[in-house]
C-alpha cells in the first residue's frame, strides 16, 4: 500500500491555484495514496506542524468543482525562502522528521520561482541524505515568468480578466468623447515581465481597437516620446487608452512611479507618496494638454477574479496538479511539471516534467521580437501565443447572486 | 400611422443602460412607430444635429442581445444641463424645431437626476407652447439615488460586481494571514449615497463573513473610532477587511481624502495629492500598528463590468425601456417610469410612471434605520432590499475569450 502525499501552496495566489490543488488531491486518491495532507500556509506553516487531512474537507465531486472555482490559496500561502542547506541544517532535519512521521512519499509544492527553489533545496537534501520522498513542483503564477514551461497556470485567467476589463474601460471612455478629448492610462501588474500588460492587446477584435499603446517593462520608457505620441494620437482621435506595466522605467533605470516621490510629495504621515505610474502619466498629460485624463489600476483583482477564469487555464491548472502525482509515480524528484504547447490553432497542450534546477530563480520575460520596434505595442506573435490561453469559461456556481467558494473553516 | 421616437442616453453610463436602449427600440418598433432615432451624446449632441436611425445599426435579435450585454452608452453620453426656460428660450426653440422636423412623437431620455431635469424642462416647455411631443424619463444610475422608484437599473449589476469583487478580495486577504495580521480597505463609488458600499455586505454568505465594517457617507466618519475598532478587531482575528464609500466625511464635513491634501503633499506638477480615502486610512493604520495594510479601489469597472451583470437588473432595464413607449402611448408626458417592488421573496416587480417633477434633482440616500447603530455596517433590511437585485446572470457572448459588444462605427 502506498503512503501519503503532502501538498502546499506558496507565493502570490491566482484565480486557479486551487484547481491545481484539486488536481493533486483527485489524482493522488485515484492512484491509491492513503492520505493527502495539505500544508497550512505553505512550508512556513508546515514547519510549525500546521497541516490538515484534505479528505476531511474535500468530501465529494461538488467540493472539487467549487475548489476549482475558488480564488486565492485554499490552504493559505506564504512567502518564505528556505535557507541554504549549508546555512541551517536543523530546519531540514525538522522538515524531514515531519515527512517521515506523516509517512509522506510525495511532496508537491504549487508556486512560482521562489517556490521552485524550495523544491530544489528539499530534493537536493533528500539526495544528500538518501531520504525516500519525492519532491515535485507544480507551476503557478499570473506573471507567466517561469522558464521552460510554455506558460504558467494562472496567467490565462489573469489575462482574460485584464483583456475583458480593458475592453470595458475602453467602451466606457468612448461613451464620453463628445466635444472633449480624453486619455485613460491603465496600470497592470508585472514588475519585470510584460506578459500581463501585453494581454491587454487581447481586447482587440471586430468590436474594439484595443489599447492605442502598450508599454512593457522589457523596453525602456521614454517620457518625452510617450508625451509626443499621445499628443499626436489625440490629433487624430478623441479617445486614447494606454496600458502600462507597473514596472516601466526609464533607460536610466528609474521607475516612473518614482518620479513623484522625487518631489515634495509627503503625506500626512510623512510617507513619501509613490503615486502609481499611471496616475503620474495621467497627471503629466493633463498638465501638458489640459484634457481630461484618468488612471485606472486593476489592483488585486487581477489575480483573484475567479468569476472570470479561463476554461483552458483552469483545466490546465487541474492537469498539472494531477501530473505531479504521475511524475512521482514515474520515479521523478527535483522536477517541475511543465506545459508543452503542441499546436496554436487548434490549441493543444500536454504536460511533461523538467529539472527544477534549470527553472528555479530564473525569470522569463517577453522576447524583444514579440514587442514592436517602437516599443509601444505587442506583435501578432504575442497575440497568437496568449489568445488561446484565455479561451472558454468555467461558469461560477452562483449562490445568492455571487460565486460560491470552497473555504477552509 | 405613428410618427417617430427619439431616445438619448445621459450622465455616467452603467452596465445595463444599453439594455434600456434595446427595450425602447424593440418596444417602439412593436408598437408601430415608424423610426427610432438615437441622439449621439445625449441632448448635447442632438442640439448639434447629431442623431442616427437606430434601425440602420440594430438589425436583428442577435444585435438586441449583444446590445443588452454592452456596457457604457452605445449612443454616447453627455453631462449637460439645459438652461431654465426663462434663461434661454432659443435653445428650446432649436430642440423643438428639430423634433418637428424629425416628426418626433416621443422623446425618451435614459439617465439619472440631471437627466430627469431635462425631461422636466422639455415637458414644461411643450406644455407652455402646446407642442405635441411626449417626454418620458427612463431611470438609470449605479448610485441608486433616484426618488420614488424602488431602485434604479444599473444599481443591481454594480452591486453584483462589487459584492463578487469584495468576496474575491476577502479570499485573497485570507490566504496571506499566517503569522501576520493585515488590513484591507476597499473604496467604493457613491459620494453621497451609500447604496453601493452597502452592497459589499452581499459578499456575506455561508462561505464568507463579508467586510468587517462598512462605512456609508450617510453617517459622519470618526477617525479615532475607526482606528480603535480596527485595533480591537485585529486582536480577535488576523485579517480585517473594511469597505468605505469614497464620500465618507467627518462630522465637520471634511472628506477623508482631503486629509492628505492638508499636508505637504504636492506632486512633481504641483498638484495637491488627493490620495484616496482608502489609501489614507490604510496608511494611517499601517503607521499606527505597523501591520501590512493595502487599499483597493474598484474604479470605473463598477459601472462598466457588464461581463458580470445581474439578470434581474438587465431584464428590468429592458422592461423600463419598453415601458417608456407604453407610457407615451397611454398619453403620459413629463413622467418617469419607476420600478415598483411587489414582493421581496420571491422577488417580483412591475413598472409604473410617476411625475418627473417630484423626482428630478432629488437624491435618495440610505435610510438611517438600514444602517446599524454604530454606523459601521448595514442591517438585514438593507440586505433584504438589495440582495434580490443581484440575482441571476445573463451570460456574455464570448468571442475570442472576451465578451462581444455591439458598437456604433
């Protein structure tokens, strides 16, 4: 008889991280594991002995369906980096003692770059000490910045929410254009990688032109050029909508949001005011051209809006979760499940595994050739890549007019 | 044979204002009117001779269905207040000349308080001059602050979006609570009326406690009390989520967002920084307690997120649109269509008409008895009133992974 599995969630949550958890649980049960334990608040809580037996909480297939539709980390998450093995052995001894005590055979960690570092270190330690547990990473991040995998679960749903919201913001701006020109600057998450801001281009279709300009953090941002372009666009049309990454910076490496902080801007508490980059640019254009401008930040909802998850994303999140257990059964350890794209159109993907040492702590940015020459939009290659990932809808289960979630009480 | 109808949209758009437009168009066609003209950008564009024949653009039932799912004002909107009749007669002469020229029998205006003022003045002028046109108002505003009508189309969908987003933000905050307490302050639209911020309470259910506190603009806001309450709550629990109206102010009448402006806060352009009220409160608590805090503003999407419209709202918006034409056929003028609630459970409503003179320029706020004694939450009466209005979903028509809209080209 097989032993047990333990699974944790780590880093910033996504709309579909719980779909991966559901995939791990269901696949482990089907493959004959005895128990599936869930770490509370990732490895940080686990070290403190915080875990649950998932079967006590996920009782039937309806619970599985609700879990797939629940945003944020069902088990709780953490931002915790394990020390190097040579720095602090005792923490490893503690973790492995707990793993032995719980008869754990497979350790699954759902997360991004930092979380894969955890898988790397634990699998290294197991190798060094001959421990029997297998350590498998399950990719997750809205930022889509993990290496090797074609894309990460979480990205597609964030992109779908961002594209839909962008389209709605553009419609809203269009309604107000009579007799007055206006500029909207939308600020999108993604400090170093422009995958999310690039996906505002998916708003484009027969009924919408999409944003007029899109600025990714991969390309240095030129304030003067931006200002000139906006001015020129406003000569041709009344409504201009621009999308920027929160992480755009000048060629000198200064974040746009730091420009305000460079001034007298201190609030009542003495905080330096890091006005958002979008607010800064909107103010700048308002001052220069005297037109109505506004800044829109999509905020936390970019990672939490499971009411608008992508079906492709949620299914893949579930599949990579299941694939972690299969990988362990195949004898893998120190590996992450990756998504391989088989075809763009019709979109098809499969999963495989890859050495986590080549994934952890690496950061995949948007290739320069997927950004246009002027550095103010994405190319068709980007759209062909991202568009299939936002397809389809897994309808929320609505109770009382709002989506029902599965929560741990 | 009947003459023609002209319909306009005015004020801030909503997720369902176009459903009312669809209702006007469909009902007018069915009732044998010859043409339905649409004013571009409300009365302001109409005065300039900007209008279209809607039949050229809404060609079939699929277009009607798309229009019902399209946010913002399909025809374009304006914020334009007609002068008093005694102040400027020429503008009225111009409008009525155009109405005669277009053989208009019914003038429908979809909007809020200010728009009903337009209906009032035009119907008064028609009465004074014996003009034959009938003027009917069609209610619309996310703010739900129109008098006489039980509620306004647009409110239910905004409330559904706000309740759903609140639930997702709470889930997100809960995922991060291990070993550290955190506070989220959500800022919701509605400067004078607390209907929208109150609807964050609809996040509450078996799987969610809803916001810990809700502050409506109807009740003076006390910074010290707020701070004390947050501190007390954080002794009992790790995650606190508070919803505030953008319009909360102290007993002395000072808006919370003005507090920052009172300090040295000037940005690089010399703008006084009106940091949002939520950001101010989040900073204040962070400074006082040293815990992690964040501010979330739902922004424009509160009125534009038609991807999450309420079915009840969209159906009622369509119904009040149609009822304007019936009202005109019944001989009404200077009236607004209102929604009458027949029953809470099961929810049932009908439409009737009411004298616009008693509606225009009035503002309906949340009754004090629907707010708890402490002034930091809504009562069950509020929930019983608002909950039926967010029920049901009219699925978006998804094309390429995003909702398809009907747009005027």
